[in-house]
C-alpha cells in the first residue's frame, strides 16, 4: 500500500525517487545509509524519467530558496530542493546533528567543508578544507560531527538547483559568524529555517 503524498508537489518520476530512498534508508548504520542515498540521488539526477517541479527553478531574490518536496511519514527523512540565485550562498553552518546527502541537479555549487579545531563556550575555531566544486550529477554527504560547511552558487549569471535529503526535517541550524578580532574564530547563533512556497 502506498502512502498519500498528495500534499507534496507532484513531478515526473517522483515515486521512483521515493522508492529508491525508502529502500536506501533501511540500512542499520548512518554511513551505509548516506552512501546508499547518495547513489540513489546521483542516479536520479541523470534519470530522464525524473524531472523536478517547475517551481524549484524560480529563485528568490533575497536568499536561496528552500522548498520541501517530500517528508516520509514512515522513515522520517525530508527532501528539500534549494534554488540558488546567481552568487547566492550560505554562511558557515551545521545541520543540527543530522546526516544529509546533497546533490546538484542544475548548475554548479562550490562547497567548502570546515574542520572544528577548538571551542570556547559559544565561540568556535574552524579550519577551512579544500573547496569542492559540485557540478550537475554530483552528490556528497555529511555525517555529524563532520557537518560544518558553506555552499555557494558557482555562477554569477545563472541559477543552481540542489536536492538535499535530510535524516529528518531540519527546522533549525547553527550559523557561525566570523569574529573580526579573532581570526578563524566564529560566534555561534541558532537560526530557525523556513520553507519557501
């Protein structure tokens, strides 16, 4: 029996994508789960049967857009499409302790992972790792505690679209604002995450 998913946007190949992720998240450990979800997402991006809804190709001028495509009532995972206007990006942030798989559906993203070096209360010192260039069809994953990173649209003249599968609905994130007086140090703040129409 299939669950009612009518409250989420319909798009060609939606059930095929959901069936693949449903199967992948049945693994017993996080490393195997994210590896399998990553493989499903990489195949889905290149599958001609699957096309995202038209709404995810519409940027929002003030910020990158977050649109929920699906939330599994059985397994708890959430699928979010993000639309990146030209040169839009994120501050340094975490995923509130959730694993995540991120795939580039259109355009290209620059992803910079950060390593936590030291913490003093709500101040954190990070070291940036090598920037990764994600082009269409590529996917990566984050498993806490390795969850600190930034994402930016690599192009200044076109949008990018990425699809993110989270362990469960991510309603908040911690962002890290640079402290000018302390190089490599950041102040942590909690940010509630909203969804765009």
